């Protein structure tokens, strides 16, 4: 068995044990601790602790700590096997490191050894050649000892923009990196972690839209069919899902708006999103637009839009129509073709000052989904969802609704008029035949 620090112990069935370290082929036999007939198990943790588990005759298990360091010194003290260095340190604190596009990982290692020994640090890489690295070496000498420091920076410089095989996995994978001294011995002190695994992949990233908390209450709303992209025959009724959409942001319909989004993982906040992203209303609303045109944004050729991308991908779900895999820039004469640059520019980032606005200026509820468009940002398909409630001019009702209300009001008016006429005639007839003042009658005398 071996642990993460390079100690290797081989235990045979007859309880004889041998010890050696990584990068050393010669093993030493350790002192016997357990009778040959006793069933035992050797346990090595991620730390330096080593234990022996014994199975007793009554079936119980007894656990005892095994002083591996002392046993090794006991069997090697007569050998002339001195460690060639005094100390070996590095800043590798984890076994696994996950790198996404654009990420950079920097590590260092330092070795201290007696003067004139000529040691150095070796970096070994196992796995696919998908990483680039730069290294620098610093050297110091003082009081008969030398110190060498090795600093290494890992990165990936692949450009994924406008490639035909965007989803090809040859640029992702697992790489094992090991740092070790050029010479080693069994008596060397246990070093820090010297191996790490780099994995280039999408690793549980998500991002969200910043919004304030609010009081949840169930409600539904209706989208007029004239505001929907597919022109359905009737209006669309939507039930608002609080758990999925969160609190809606209330905006004046005359106000321009640019989403501000952030990237998170399981450990919390990572960074603010600065790259290009797109958004769309998930229920098919298209009664909103963008403040910048293609020409105002600096496009040299016609930029991609939702209209052109849906025409090119007719049988594809809307969220897969446009993304980093088929993004093409409009800022190069070599990409795309000339066209109408007065169209709205439908790509947003934190610095292009492009906002969405509501040209019709009416009240409504919008559920937007945001998607990262930059092909060099992440291996993940990053998306988020948020809601906006605009308030302003109430949408004008349809002609049939107005006509129906007017008809009901006129019918009510004429009904009241007819009823009041008959009531007036009844009162009039009553008083025309009955005098208002009766003449006083004669009183009888007693």
C-alpha cells in the first residue's frame, strides 16, 4: 500500500513487510511485528499515520498504530543512505485542480541541499498534451547550502472561435503533474504533496442575475398573441414559477436595461461576467429591442441575429439555435458579408453599452434566459434565467372587447330608460285620477 506522500509498504500474506519510496527501486525489510499465523491488515491514511488491524480468535478486530518512521530509521541506520537534500517544499495543496478555458494555475517548489551536490527539481507530466506552461528558476547560495526555486504556470491558448469542431474533446482531459527532486533516498524526510491532477473540463459552474429579494405570491398573466414571435391564434396564459424564475425586477417601461451577471461555483462567487452574451424571452415575446445598431457597435459586416440564426436552424430548439459553437464576429471583413447595419445589435456585454428597451412602452411580464456567447470563455454551456416586470401604459384592449363593453353599457342604459318611463307613467296615472287635495267633509254634531 502507498500514501500520497510517496511512502510504499508491501505486506505479504505471512505478515512480512517491505518498505521503499517513490523513485527508489531498492526496498528494505521491516522488523516483524505480527506472528505469521495472525490475520492482519495494513492501513495507510492520507497523512503519515499507519495502522495495523488484527483479527483476533474471538472474531473481534483490534487496531494499533504502526510507527513507520521509527521502523524505517531502525533498519536503515547502519546503511550509508543519507538524504541528498535538507528540505523540499511546494505549494500544492490539493490533489485535484480543475481548469476551464482562460484559467491559469501557478505552482512552485523549492529544494535546499548542501553546496556542490548539484540537485534540481524535475517536473513530470503524464497524459494528453493539452497544456502549455512557462517556468522560471531562482538560485541562491548561503552558508554552504544552496536553494533552488521552480515556478511553473499552466494555461491553454487554444482559440475556439470560428472552429468547425467546437465540441471535439481533444482539448479536454486529465493530466497528472509530479514534482520531485533529481535525487532521492529512503531516509529523506516526508515531503509535502508532490503530485496533482489537472482536469480541463466544465466543472459545476453556474451564473446568476443579480436581483433583490421579494415576497412570493402566486399569480398568472396573459401575453397578447400580437406580442408573440410565432403569431399563435389566441393569447398565451402563463403561470409564474417562483422557484425557477425568482423575484421579478420591476422597471419603468421607458427605462433601458442591461443585465449584470456573475459566475459562481460550489464554493461561491468567482467573477463578474465581462464577455459577450445573448438573451431571449422564453415564452416567445418579441415586443422588446436593443438600443445599439450594428453600425453603432462598430460592425464591419452584418452581425448575427435571432432572426437569421433561427432561419439557419429551423428544426433546432430555440436555446440551441445560437451559441458559442456557431458564433461569428462582425468586426472582421473576412467573416460574414455586408448587409443592413441599421438593424439592432443583439449581443450584449458589460462594456458595449448595449441595452434592451421596450419601444411600445406598455406594462408586461418578461422571462429572459441569458447565454454566454464567447467561445473562449468556458467549456460549460452557461445559462441563467431572470424575470422583468415593466410598468407603464396599460396595453390597449382589442376592438371586440371594446365593442362588447359598449354594447353592454348601451343596453343597460336603454333598459334603465325604459324602466324609468314605465315607472313615470304608473305614477302619473295614479295621481291624474286621484286629486292631490281632498275637500274637507262635514263633521256631525252630537
